[in-house]
């Protein structure tokens, strides 16, 4: 679909979106948003709120606004946008990205926060990993943190994801920035594909597992309207949060 066609399609079907409040902190804070658990707007799983995004929001809230306030954040594979919206609520300046057909849902959820955020509203942009034509105006040296939830679900995506992360690091280093962006990922504990990604990433990043969030806790925070096969209340998988810090060029090339 062309961009205009995607928007026309979304306008025709958005009445079928479901609206609900997702709990994002232990104190009961919530974010109201739209999701598409029955995939009316798109066949992509990102149309719904993934448990990994809920785990990330939980961890980010415990990290506190003191850490996030003023941070410039790029979110990869934003889906419905919960993780990025949670950071905007904590004072970060967020650019949310996904494939073209996901952008209308992202912007719908951003607009829903217009009267709820004191910081600037996040931006939502198309970004296709590995395709430089979509990097312009999005991939730059300006970010302090790059985040992603449930990104590593398919081994076929690893080369494109590593290309994008490498480009972000190169942009920062080539322009003389003092620091490079830290990458923070949330993934299911027993994900074999995530483990494979980490085996590759260790050549380019120092990796620290910094938190683990109960899968049951994440599933219980999903509003009933959003429930689908992604949110099983039995045998829910715990979610781990990883911080990836880029290593030196000399070490990554060794």
C-alpha cells in the first residue's frame, strides 16, 4: 500500500480499535490507549500491547523521572506505542518508529495523550531496519537512549537490526559526541531467538541484565479489551530488561 492508501485503510477500520487503560507502575498509574488485538488494521502482532512493553514501562517507572527527564529516546518497533508513551510521561523526548502500516495507530495513541503530557508529544515515524531510504530524518546522532521491546522474535531480522544499531552508533561517534546511545531491550526470558541475538551482540556491546519482571504481573495489567493470544494468564513468561552499552571500535573490530 502507498502511504495515502494506508491512511485511508486506517480511517475506514479504526472504529474497530479497542480502547483501554494499561497499568504501567506499581502505584497504579495508567496510560489510556488504543490497540487492535483482532488485527483489523494490520496483520502485525505490534497492533496489540505486548507483555514486554508492559514490563519495560514498569521498569522505567521504577527507574524514575529523575533518570528519564530530558533524555532523547529513539524507540524501535514501537507497535501500539506503550513503552515510548510511558517514557514521554516521565519527561523524555521520544521518537517512536515502526514500519509504515503501523504509523497511523502510533499517531492515534500519541494524539490521545495530547492533554495528558506536560512534555512534548512524541513523534511517530516510519523506520524500516536495514533500509537506508527510511533512515533520513530519523537516524541521527541526537539520541541518548535507544529502546525496544520484543524486537528479537525472528532470527531473519538480526542483520537489519544490527545494521540499524551500528548506524546509530557510527552517527554518534563520527560527529564527535562524547557518548554513544545506550540500547535497552525487553524480551521474554526463555526466548531462544533473543539468546541468539545476544550471542551476536556481545561482539559489539557490553550487556547487563538489569531487571526481571513477572510475566503474570504483565499479563494482569492488560485491560480485558486487549486480551488475545499474546496475553496468556497461565504460564506467562517473565520478561528481562537488558542494557547494552557499545564497546570501543577497536574491540568491536577485533
